[in-house]
C-alpha cells in the first residue's frame, strides 16, 4: 500500500517521517519545496502537486492549515480529485469545519473515493513521538482499512461517527484545551500576585482533581517563559472560530469559548499570535501587572 502525504508543516513533517520509519512506501508534497526536500532526504519520493501525489497513492493523507487549503488541495486545479484512483481512500488529518469535510467527501464520493476526516490532538511533541490522539469520522470500512496506518502516527485512533464527526470531536477537544489553559493561567496569576510560588501551587494541585494533561504540559513551559510554539495560538484561534461557527449553525451557545477567543484575539493584536497557545497566560499577566515564572 503506497501512501501519499500532502502538507509537511510543523505537524505533517514528523507524521510523514513516522510513516517512513514504519516502512511505508511514501510520496510527499508541500507547497514549500524545502519541506518536501526534508522528507525526501529521509527516504520519501517527491510529488510535484496534489494531483501527482494522488496518481501514485492508494491512501492520500492531507495535513493542512484550514478548510480553504483542504478544498484547494483536494478539489482545486491540480488537486487530489483530478488524480485520485477509484476506490482509493483520502484521509484529511487537518482541523477544519465539519461541514467543509462533508462537502469535500461528497465530491470525492462521485469518483468512488471514500474520505475520512481524522484531525489530531497532541501538538508537535506528540506528532514527533507518534503518540497523537486521532479522532475519525467516515465509513467504517475505510477506517478499518487505514487504522493500522493511523496508529503509526498516533497512540489512539477512534472512529466517532460519520464524515464530519472527527472534526466535531476535535472542536470539542479544542474548546476543552483552550478553557483549561485559561483556567490554569487565571489561577497561577492569582497565586503569583498573592506572592505564593506558582511552581509550589502547581506541584500541590497537579495530583488532585484540578490536575490535567494540559496543566502538566503547559505549566513547566510557563514557568520557564517558554512560548516557543508546539501549537501556535493563531491555529487555536482558527479552531475556536470553527467551533463558534459550527455551534452557531446548529444553535448551541458557547459563551466561555467566545470569551477565550477574545483573550487570544487580544494577544494576536499584540503580535503574539505565533506564540504557543500556553502563552495565553500573558493576557492575564497584563491585566494583573504580574508575571508567572519560576523563582530563584
């Protein structure tokens, strides 16, 4: 089974490399030629376009920034749909709007091509070590056919329902992560302003009910003032916009999501959109006139 991989950015590059390490025959493409060359140097073949990749692959994986990029790469001129083989499977691992996933899947189905939407959670560190959480929507038989491939990139791959369900699950995930980071930020700014060491607070509460994977991942970085992006704030803004749009389309109020979105927008205006989303703490720090960091 030959895999085509389109989109070799912060997440896509290590994911493609993990498939190479697992021994899969691989053809790759990115609009940034240097990204393609990096993975080709590891043993992949270079594709010249999404269409060219699809012509050579049994399974086509896309990992792109948002809905417009996925539509262009799959349905646009020179796109996957022009070269994909009948009965091939397209797996979009981008985080996009659920309705966009459904639209793309409907067009592919006209060519007897099944699609899965399979966004991921875990950021760059888990993309590198192959332990992403993968949330999948689409036909059961297509999921069964590619599950082994997905598990070379992730620690788990769970089918959540029909096409679009993967991205609904990802939106739920991103709401929880954003609100969790906001809660950690608010609490640690309070502790710092009260002259209590935030690292001691973290160590005291992380084993209790307030503990979380998010806090364990982000708090050490906050204490070190390390906002190098594992997951850029601008990408979380994109995900929250998709969450807000989807929620409003189906009549679900999401007031806390809306608030955190505005906090991130304020940091974007301040030029911090490329910081890690853990940099959300800086919004609270600006309000309180204090800074959360490791003491000594």
